[in-house]
C-alpha cells in the first residue's frame, strides 16, 4: 500500500543563479559545474591521488576482492514479489552486473536451486542500446499484472526514462506509454490511463525541481494532451497521484506536497477532487472500507487530542460525512514508535519499534470492530513485512536480521505465528566471537541517547580498540539492527568495534525524536553524536586515536560537523555523498526540498543558526583536523557532488595534508551503479579507516 510521499523521488534543479555577495566570494564555485572539463580534471587528479595511496596497499587489494565475492555471491537471498502465479526477483552478480529481472513459481523458489525464467535482461538492453542503463523501478498494474512501467536510469541517477512493458510477452510495448528522462512519479489508473507527474516543460517544476503538475494521460494521445488534475505552487515541493486498491475497493489519492513534511490530501471521485480534512502532517492509506491516518503532528478534535505518531482508523464513508470517532490502532509512548503498515487480504500488519527493537501487531475487522493480535517475532532486530497477494491471500513474507544474524526469509500467514523458512542467507563472517549491546549516552541537554555496540565478547577495555561510530539523525529515518557481510569482513573480522548512534533527528522514537532536531534545534543531533563518542572514550572502549566517524547524505553532513566541531574526538572521518555547504544547499539540485529539515539559509535569522554548524563555513586553516575521506558520485543528482568537492578543495587550500577524496563517475546518490563499484568504494572506505584507526596506526593527529 503505497503513499505519494513515499514514492516521490528527489528531483532535479541545478542553478547557480542569484548567488549572494558572500557566496560569490567563494573561490570554489566552479567545482559546482558537475560535468565541466575543469572540474572533472580536478576530480581525476584527486581520484588518482587516492589511488596512488592504495596502489601498494596489499590489504586494500585483498579486501576489494573479498567484498566483490560477497556482493556477487549467488547464495544471497533473492528477494521476491508475487505477481499473479509467479514470484519475481531482480538479481545482480558477476555475470549480470546490471541485473536481470526474472521469475519462477513459489514452489520452485522453495528449492535450493530454483529454475528462473528471464523477463528482462538489463545487461543485454544496455549493450544493444549502447546506454549505461541502471534498473531503478517497475510499476506493475494490479491485480492483473499484465503491464508494467519500467524506469531506467543512466548511470544510477534519480532521473529516469519510462517505458511500458508487457509482462506476458516479455517485450516493451510498441507505441506504448513512454516518457523521456526526468524525475517523475507515475501510477496506473487503468490499462489505458496513467497518473503522471513529470517535467511537462516550461514552468512545470517547483523550486525544488519536483513536478508541480500531475495529469491523467490516456493511451494513444501525446503527453501534451494529458488532462491536468492538480497544479501546485512553484514554492511547493511537488504533486503526485496514485491508485489504491484493496478488497475490491478503488481509491484515487492526490497529494499537494507543500514542503518535506506538510501536504494537502485529496480524494478523486468521478474525476473531481475533494480535499480531505486531515492535518497537514499526516500520511493516508486504506484498508478495506477504512481510512488510515498516521499523524506526524498532534491533532486536536473537540476535547480529544491524538498525539503525533498515532495511527487512526475510521470507516471512510463515515469520515466523509463528518464522523471523527476514530479507532486508535497505535499510540506512541516514550519508548515506542510506529514504523510501517502492510496489508494482507484480511489483516493489517502494523510495525513498530520499542527502544529501537522491532515488534509487529496484526489488526483485523471482526463484525465492524478492530481486533488486535501480537505477533511473536524470531528477533528483536530489523524486520521487513510484505504481502504475497493482498487481494486474495493472508500470506506474507517476513524477513529478519540483526548485526550478527544473516537475513532469514519466512513465509508467514496472518492470524497465526506458524511460518515456514523459504531462504536463509549465508554468513559472510563468523559471528560467534561477537555480541551486540545497547547502551545509552547523556547528551549536552541531559537527553539519554541509545546506541548499539557490536564488539568481541572478550574485548579489552583499554582504550585501544579501533572503533567506527556511524550515525544519520535526520528525516525521521531510523537506524535499526541489520546484517552486513561487508561490515563483518571489512571491520569486525579485523578486530574493529562498530557503533550505531540513534541520535535525535531520526525516527527511532517517532515524530518527537525527529522534530527535536529540526531547524534551529539541529545542533542537538550533533551534540548527541558527540555524546556517544565521549561515552565510548570514557568507558575505554576506545580513545580519540582509534575512534572514527562515518555517515552518508544527511549523515555525511553529520560526519562533516563531527570533523569541524569535535576534531579532538576522532582520528578519522568518512563523509559520504554529503551536504557540507549549508549556505548553498537549497540552490543545488534537490536541496530546496530539504529546507523543512534544516531551514532556509537565504533568511537571515535562519542562516544565523545554520552557519554555526555548516562545515564548509566552519573549517579553518589553524585547526588540526582528523584524517578525512570525502566520497561522492558525479551522477548524484540528489545531493550535489559540489559539496564534497568544495570542502576538499578548501581544506587543501588551507594547508591540511590529511585529506582524501574519491568521486565515482557513476552511481547516483547510492554512490555506485554496480557491485564492482560498490566493492571498490567500500574497500577504499574501510582501508582508509583501518589504516588510520588500527592499534599501531602512525597517522594519529595529535590535537
């Protein structure tokens, strides 16, 4: 059950117009020219410097080979989606680096070596068309599963081209639906009609680069003839529309996304829009005849207040008539938060966290009343729930893992705890010597911050353990326990300690945890991260000489702040696909869409707090910083590679010698487009970290 806010991708806007006087004094603005010859020459030089440092590192070469084996392992669990009588999987390995979309039966899938039938070969397609295609997504028409909309990206960027695909003939449809490269959202209304939000031409994108028009497009007509459904303001974030089908009921939802967290919701009935009386910060879904509302802000109705993070249900026809007597399916506490919904034919599966540990409840309607059953889970780690066939069956896939347990794929049946194992992933490292503990640090304002630590059971608390601290802390995204063969092989097996900080800004404790670090309160997230680092040092898990920090995207900003605000705590920092120049983030690519998270640097009183932590504005020539690696992608059309480029250039200009840089020329925001690139970038990252943090390291920066 998808919702527009969950399927809108970050869309393209690249502008260097309107630069303020202060910004125009930045000597590194030329590095924002993503594919400019001068900028790419600079990138090549920095990349070669990094390669030169690793060329004679036998450990790097060996690790890269080991990671390639893990990433290409044919023993990995092939995740499946049931469509009709078949289950489908998208698979990559050494023989299929771009991937194949394939299918088999559920009965065959249960076998150790199922026989797969290729549906679409992306490697062959890329070769035939001489394009660097990366498979991004497929939207298949439910519940008949006859046609799909295939999204292909050049080099892994968010921008995609769209083509209609016949699932039965396994061919692209001649003269079918087709859209040129853009950042878009699409959905089927029926076989001959699509909902489309894309770049329709002049003045059809918002300031954030998202579509500001969503239209209904009929088969056989040009896209220029598509009928407008809703147009947003240029200052809004985006618009989208989707079909929701469950229990033979059809709903059409349309959304005007005002900013990253606020939206107006409409239902479309008989071609007309009706605005729904729900809070601006709420997500909607349907189950049978029930409207489901997940609140991200408190909602007061007469004498009743529903808290942020609650999940409410009501018969939709009654809601439309003005009834507001909701059933509360979930209400958060100090330790619990809602994380997601999935539906089978007769059950609503509600996922939540309790102190960052998973739980699952089943809700069903019995004689018009909601009934709940607690599901017994095989783990407290991460779980993923997905229905097999929500229109016909109560079967669902339950997968789980934690830091030391490889993924297990189970076939479950709602209404009972009976389940059968479909697949178990291999262990890529021996987890026997390790244990996972949850501990709490105290932040600057007294808030208790949970963190997980993965370490050897017989660890010596002598301050000498190479330790990697990872964090994110933004956009209400939770970091929950999950397995990584790469981490185990590249870090734990060498003797490293791995720590995950569940800092404010994330979603581990629901909207309140996220909103506690929004905008002018952003510093709290950085204080939380520093508090965990200090706790690790105080407890003698490690010491600054052996402590590293890492994060990607918003977490890359976190790592950048750790570098500039607390150089005394770390000896190595890895900032991946990061935001770093927070004075210009809103003018680069999709950056304007994140002002709801960080604030608007063009407004003086908001820049006043942003500038206090913005790494690019706070790095100084007379400070001794930890060893640092900035890693990004030329094809990242979400977070501009100029952030990492400019930060590296500025630090080098200031005379800092311990600055590493690597930019993959493909890969999009994920950094890599295939397993070879992922193995290479991971080997660079972990080789850098190990060389800087190992017991006998010679690269300790004395503060």
